[in-house]
C-alpha cells in the first residue's frame, strides 16, 4: 500500500481521523515531517493503524503530548505519526483500592484533577503535565523532582495495555499492587521511547493527598555549599518530596519570586504531610541551612511556591533552550559533576544553567550552543570525563542538525545487545520509531 | 544419559569446575534437594554448588553441551516450586555465593551475591542505620537471589514496594554462558529496563550472579499496634478506615480465628480464643508524624469495635506484638502434618467478600483453613492444613486451591501476589492472560536466548514433555517411603 493508500485505508477504518500534507508538519520528529498523522479514537483504532502500517512496511512514531519528542536519535524514517491524544478517558477509578486505569492519551494534569477530587494523587511529576500524556511520560520514563520521595514510573505503574508493531493488543500486570504472575512486561514499556510497542492504557497505584505542604529555598554563595546542604538533607532522616540544587539563572520562577536569591546556588526542598510532620521538617531544614552558612532562606507560598515547584520540574523547557544534557551519576558525585559542567562552559567561553536532582544523581544542564561541531565536541568531552567514574550523559534536546553523527544516548555494551534482541523479537520489521533508541534501535 | 541420571564423566566435569566438595550425586545426597516449601517434588540428577559467576558460566556451558536442564536454587524456601528440578538435570544452589561484595554507605547501595540470606543483609547494615526493605516472612532463611527470582514481597512492601523496587542492577549468566551486567547500579541508565524484566522471572531467563540493591535509612520512629476483634467484618472495616483516613501504614497484617487458635497454645500471645481476627498495624517516619498517626490509628481501631488495642514503640516490645503473625505458619503445623499455602491477591475492597468465599470453599472440601493476609494490599494467604497420607487429600487440596484462585481472578485480582507461578499455578495463567499476552512473554524469553535451559516447565502452561522425569533409579532404590 502506498502512503496515499494508507491515508485512505485508515480514514475508512472505524474511528481514525487522518491528517496529511502541511497539516502534518506540526508533528515533525527531529525535523522529519510525517506523510500522515493518524488519530485513532480507541484501542481498536490503534491496532488498525499499526496493522495497516506494518503490512505496508511503513515507520510509525507514537505521539502523546509532544513534550518528549525531541528525546532520541534522529529517526531513520517517519511515515506515520500515531497521535494518541483522543484516547484520554479514565477507564476505571477505584479510590477505595487506590488504583486508577486511564487511556494513554490522558494528560497527567487532567488525571491529577480527577484524583484530587477524591483526595488522592499520582506520584509521577513529569515536566509540562498540562501537555504530557501518561502514555508519553511513561514511554519516555519522564520524571521530576518528586522522584526523590516516590520513585519513577517503574515504582508506580501496576498494569499496562499496549499494542505491538503488528497491531496485536497485549496487556501486562493488572489492577492489583502485588502481582508476580508472568514476566513483568510493565517494565519493558517504561522508557521504551515508542520503539517496542504503543502504550494504550496504564494502571497506576495512588497515594492519599497530604493535608499540609511546604517549600523552603536556601540561597548559598557557591555550588559546593549548596551541594553540601543538599547532601545532608538527602542523607538525613527527613523525608522531603524533593531536594534539588539549582544554579544561578536556572529557574525563572525562582529569580522572579526571590530577587534576592539571584546569582546564588539554591537548594529547593518540597515536603508535605501532617501539620506536625511539616512543622518538624521545616524547622529542621531552617536550622540546617542556617547552620551551613546560607545567605538567605525563603519560604515561598501561594503562586510563588507553585511557580518555583513548576520551574524546578520543567527546567529547560521554556522553548529557549537549544541544548539540554542529562548527566546520570551517583548522588555523591553531583558536586563534582556540576563543577565539571561549569568548567566545560567556561572553557568554551559560554555558560550553562544547571539543576540537579540531588538525591538521584541526575544533573540537568541547559546550554545556548547550536553549532553541531561544538555540540559534538562538548558531548564527547563530557562523556569522556564521566566515563571514568561510570557516569553517563544523554543529550535530551539539541538542534536536529547536531544529531547527525551523534548518538544521543551514549551507551553500549552487552546489555545493549540484549536490548537489540528484544527489539528484534517485538518489532522485527522496525516499524516503531526506527533508529531513535539506544544503540540505534 | 537422561535428565534423571548423570554419567560419571559429567560428575567429573562438574568437579573440575567447582571442586569435589561442590558436587553431589549419591542417592542419599540428592534426596535432600527434592523439596522446597511446597508439596511438590523435583528429582535432580546432580547437584552442583558454584562459588563464582565464572563457575556458573562454566556449569551453564556443561548443561548446554549435555542438553540438560539447569535449575538455580536459593535456600529452597519458595512457595511455588521454583527451586525444584521437576524435569531432572542439574540443580545449582547458589548458597555458597553469599558475600556482600560492595557497600556504598554514602549512596546507600550494596552489591551482594545471590546466596546471601535476606535478613543477613539488613543485619550487616543495621549498625549504619540502614536496612534492606523487602522482608518476606522467610527472611531468616531465604536468599536475595531467590527474592529476585520471585519478586518477593513481605509485610513492609505496602509502603516501601517489593523486591523490584529495590534492585538497581544485576549481573547475569545467559544461556550461552555469557556474563552480562544490566541496569544502572545506582545511576540512571537509558534503554530498556532489563533488570525490571529479570526480577520475578522465576529463574527461567538467566542465572543471577550479583545483585545491586538499594538500602534505606531506618525511620526515626516506629509504632506497632495490635488490635483484637470479635468479628472479621470489624477487622476489615478497620482496614478500610485506615486507608480511608489517608494513612499509608508501613504494614497492615491480619490473622483469622483459626490462626489465633493455632498460635495461642504454643506462642502465648494473649489472644482470646474466641476472637475472630487480630490486626497488626505499623506506622513509621518522623517522631511527630508517628505520634500523630498513633492517635488516629488507635481511635480508628476502637471505633471499628476492637475489643483490645495494644501498641509499642520499643523494639523488643514491638517484636513481641509481631510474634503471633510471624509464627502463624509454623504454628499451623500443630494442626496437621501438611499445609498448602495459597497466594491470592484481590483489590483490598474485595477482601471481605473473597474471604467469605474462601471459608465456604474450604468447608465444602472439608478442610480447615487459617488465613494470614497482607490486608493493605489485598494479598491473602489461606493456609489449608491436611494430611497427605489420606488417599486423595492432596488432589482435593489442589482443587480447592484452584477454586480459590478463580474467585480471586473474578474479583479483579491475580493468581499470585508474591509467591510466584512456579509449578502448580502454571496452568492457571490463562485465567488472566490471553494467548497474545503469553506470546509476548515468549518473545522476551527468546530475546534472552534461554530456550528451555533454565528452570523448564515453570511459570507458564505445561506442554508435552513436562513432568516426565521421576526419581532416578538409584534414589528410588533407597526405598519407596524414603523421606527426609
């Protein structure tokens, strides 16, 4: 079947609306526009699209809210973008059992609002929740500052419905939080980046909303002091929701709300619980920060609090970032990683802004570099330095031209060979997002 | 050579790999390895104890060359038959690989060998104020490797998660003898979550030779409550009220009247023999939180009609409150020579209804059933006591178990919450998975290149060729009633 044939075939199939031509350009992936955007209304439609596409030997890239579409190697081809946004229903919500099942195209924020009405919440805080879909966030294994307290998708997903490259619908897990029947295929789809299957629905375990919330921001003169404070909190007995270190200029909302904190290295701590627990946490944090010689401590509330929390979560995603890197190191290596990034920027006569999820060893940095050669040189140098201690560096976002000759994931080895064999089993014809994955999967 | 017996050459080959003290092939030695925590039996042709990943790899190559099944084994405490050599071949206990290889206190990570006993890990890091969270009831004996194979839970997994949430990476030996590391070992690693699919794979995909785990900081304060109820309904009502109040306890366990009557005479917990249920609730965290929570939990228990509420925050006293729950299974042994533990899981809201059905089913079959359950996550463990010497008793027990599993699935649950599918639940997989679902799992197995090498005929529906191996002739010659 040709591509015009596919469009006609899909439109004739039940419940699939199709875009093509200039309307489809909005759904470009790394600058490659699809010939067709198919938007199914239900899971049967998802199967129909994949069955037709795989029979015609076409490449399909799933699309949720588009917030993570930059992440991945340049696709070898993009014929069909599979727009999952119409599958946005809450399928089953059992507040008494603290589980919810929703279709993959539901946005994270929309789902949170449903849960909030019953005094519960989903402990996943990926960036841009008003746009990010649960399917996309899980496929990208997107996470935010709250992963410190609650973990990531693998700690929250208990059931998955997915459609494989040939259109076959499968499910794994179930609706109960304890379940060891069969292989844990939930884990397979998490972080698979649209290369192993299309997630069509997810079941999550939930938590009760907390009565009180708090946010404390401490401004330090230098990165060493800030990282030291963060480390003390991470290793202590308090159980905050998040502990982030942010460099000067990293979080717009913070600079606006706390002008006196400009130019500092800040530690941002979110916490919640009962009134007594929140008071205790707040008290301990203030004592710790003052004891370590911080310049100032702030306790933003209201809209400032919301803006800072969102800014820390959505770091680098304001549309201005040209290059975003994610270093994965051990929590004890966060300081030296921040220092290394700053030095690399200084060596190139530029600057970078940094946010570190201090308790998880994730150091994000945003750079104003667009020249592909400079990008490649920088990435190679940083990877070389990180490799010595076992750290990794992912290029989360960069100009599409810079992706030429660049492996955004930067890992190899026998485990990658195993991953290739998984891909070979699940998508032998490389229908799904070909080339985007680790090792060119 | 069949999978039931091995040649002297094979024995010598294995001795060359692990030394003579690492290989067992005499009938009286093989007997000891025929059982685990279930009523099933398996008959290995030879037992070999490796001490390193390299030795494991060499043993795998021997198994391949001789086309023999290879069954990795931990402490043999499993409750689904996972550690039994049901298809004969080589049984490979990993208990001589039991060291803590690395301890990174700063980042709270440990690298351990699979044969390390679960509780030993927590004991080793206790002095640093740390612990390893997954705490199955068998933790004094079970091994980390076995926990990985089954994705083991435990009472404290309600708040903290199960084994897979605490494993950061693995070292594996694949079916071709290759040694591979998967996972980030404390750092985020891009790509597919190979660690995640290995945990809970019941020893069928690869052999685990190292486990990188996350350690947690001990909470500042802990308080344990024990509440005694006249009726089961009051107890399940109390559970619902705790969850409804937005409290996520560290543990929420229940035992029923049959368990109470079994434990009281031997363990003297002070349980009234006419009580229908005892509930254990544990809350932990900051001192202030525990204090506040304690008041709420106490009030909830009394409002739900508790006859008596005890609580403790001192470690020794808390241990005392747990005695009845922890000693439950052992105490049931006084009622009859055999027991069969089920592992059903349902949405917690369905527990009262399902429990009623469990009692009804067991009564119909003529069995006493004592229930122990993880009330917070809907994971129930009916313990059916019986005597296998009574003709037909075992078959009846298995039938009763099957009916209970069907009830759990109908209630929206699963066929196994934490014990694994193993042997006796493999033919119930089709209650919850379609052919397409199982075909997808088969793709995973093919990706690992495992074929039927590791732990064949486990975890998935049986096919022709399963269950044809019986006791080898030399062992059988020891006599029909030989029993350990």
